[in-house]
C-alpha cells in the first residue's frame, strides 16, 4: 500500500503531525518538506488552508504570522472569497 501513496502523501502527513504538535510551522519548513514541482499552486493553497483550519499558525522565518492568501509567494493569487 505504501508504494501507491507516494511522497506527497507522506510529506503532508509529516507536516500536519509536526504542525499540530508544535502549533506552528514556518513557510520555509512547509516549502522544504514538499517535493519540488510535485504540488500545483491550488494544491499548495489547499495545504496552507488545511493547516490553518487545523489551527496551525503559519509564520515567516522571523516569527510573524502570515495570511496564507496574501503573505506567501507560493500561495499568492488565492483568497477565501
């Protein structure tokens, strides 16, 4: 079964576990955990949205909170409305 799931599944699972445990993730941690080129912009937006829905704070490397719809190059162009 593990052969069918792939690296994206395991990367997302690890991010959620870490985020829920620590209650926050940096944009850099999220981007580093995702395999390069394997996630579309819409999938990335959904990941950020899902993390926020799980009450995981998304911060920049200096510790400031980031709006996932506006504050990240990887999520720019999407909004909740």
